[in-house]
C-alpha cells in the first residue's frame, strides 16, 4: 500500500522523481496509464513548454515528450467554420424571395398607378389601336410587381439581406458574406458604399431582377458574360446600376401595357417581366460588345435600348429564347449578331442625359422616380 501511495503521488505530480517498484516494472508503464488531460491539469506539460532547468530536462522520459507533443497538436487544431456560422448567409432563390413579398403586408406601399394615364386623343388612339388591357385575374400580380418596386432595402429584413448577399456571391464567386457597407459594392457595379442609394428609381425590384439573372441556371452564364464585360479595360460600366436601369425600362413597359398581350398569353406577369428584363439586358449587352461602346455612350445606348425594347417586346423576347437555345447547343454566333442588325440611325451621338462631369467614370442614370418634368406624365411610379 505504501508503494501504491508513492506511485499515486508521483503520478499527480507531487514529487519531482519517478520511482520504480516491484509492482511497477517500469516508469514507462505508469506514465502511459495517465491521461493527457491529467498531466495538463496538474501543470506538468506547462512546465515542459516553459523550458525548466537543464537537470529537469535530462530526467524527462521520451513518453513525457510525446505527451507534450500530442497536447500541443490538440491545442493547435482550429474549429471548422460551418455554413451555419455568423459569416455565412445561405443563398436565396428568386421564388423564395418572391414568396416573402407575397406573404408580407405591403399595404403601406400600395399607392401606385399601375397603368399609364392617357387623355384626349391619346386615350382614344390607345383604345382603338393600342395594346390590349391586362386580364383582370392578372392585375393583382401586376400590382404586386409595382408594390415591390416601391419597397426600399431594409436592413432589418433577413430576406432583403440574403438577396443582396446572393447577388454579390454569385457575381464574385465569394463564399462568405461581405459587410453591409463598404467599397466592395463598387466591384459589382453599385456607385457607392451603400447599394440602397442606387435603388430609389426601382425599389427592391431592381435587386429582384438581378437575383433572377444570377440564380436561374439558364441566364447565369449570360450574367457572368455581362459582368466580365463590365470590367473590360475600355468598355467597363457599373453592372448593378446598369441592371437597375434595365429594370426601370421593364417597369415602364409594364405600365404602358406593352407587355399585356404576352402576359395574357402566358397567364402570368412576373415571369414575362423577368424574361423581358433579361432580354433587354441581352440587347444592351450585344450592342455594347459588338459596337464597342464605352461609358461615354451609356446614356444614349440606354435610351435606344428602351425605345427598341418597348416597341418590339415580342422580338426581344424571341431573341432571348433563340440566344439561350443557341448557347445551350454550344453555338455562340447568335450571341454576337443579335440586336446589332437594327442599329438606330442616330447611334453614336452622346446622350444629353450623361453627366459631363463624370469624365467616363460614373453613370448618372435616370430612375423612375427621377424623371424630368417633360416625362412626368409619361411613366412614373406614384
């Protein structure tokens, strides 16, 4: 019993030496029976890590050194960051984001004018020769679109933040979240440190359309092509701001009932509007790429694209369908030819909308809520 007591004292680190007894053939066996956690708790390994005197080092067995190395290895292991960590927000699909707005009380944003007001001869001409009216059963879906366009980016809404982060990740390839504010937003084509400041013309619909573009498997390659072009050394432009302006064109086309016939045919509004947005962005992309447009041409190119898309919605939608079909089959010739076949006779002039003080560094786009007085009655959200 006395020998056992001595051994226990040795194991607990209460004596500086390790004794060899008849019941304990070697100190090696005794040490191997001690958990590393016990050694850590009693300060033995700490003293080893601290160095100690030379005499103590000589007395250390190889087993204690192994224990020290094993403990050091355990302490050097870093926890793996999972996708549930605070720095990771899961991607969100377009349908999930849309469902959020469908199930949220948006009564505060329902002050809208869904169709263009026409009076006098313009009203008569539109009644006789204009676009058909949207079917009654589709009007609620149309109004939801305009309501989303009235909503601002809300930092307290988890879905809003997921949409913003998803767009950034899909364009840049980043896996983890980026800060809510910062110059990194300029990388994806916002004009400042806060994306919300660029959304006043289209509201949250501007982000919804960008989300659709990057999350649909068919249109994601196109989104990446446009994004690459936006970083071209000479043909660069702010991607997200350009996207927001395409959304503005789509909103105006819907209000002017340009898309009503296609909506009635397909019995949906959101799907048609999404496709029209992508088709119009494709039209601009092909003009910009094949005609070597630069930032100085931006205002005028946007105006030309707007006029063409609203006048020929069926044509731009068919071109999108052909483009995606051609791309799926591996051909890219159509991507370089489409939309360059109908150039405007005035193409090439600089638009008066472009801010001359920008010196080609910044787009001064006109949003739906920023229309000049002469266009006020033509297309504006109320």
